[in-house]
């Protein structure tokens, strides 16, 4: 099983977002942040990407 893309969930009182880390290419990995409503939406996006949820 591939460990990429890795998806991490971050939440504060005002902001909730996920950070998506893609497979390193030539030693450089790319990170994308995307706002979400909550953990349910974060899990749905992770499933669509066939990613690995790291902290939720």
C-alpha cells in the first residue's frame, strides 16, 4: 500500500483545513492546503484521493 498522498487535518476555532502531501519527485514533495468544514469532509477528500489519513 502506498503511503502517499498523506493527508493531515488541522483545526482551530475559526479555521479547519487539510494539508495534502504528494509523493516526492527528485527528493521534493509538494504540499497543498485545502479548507474543509470538518473531519467528515476531510475523510471524504482523503478517500477520493486514495490517500492516507495521518492524524484523524
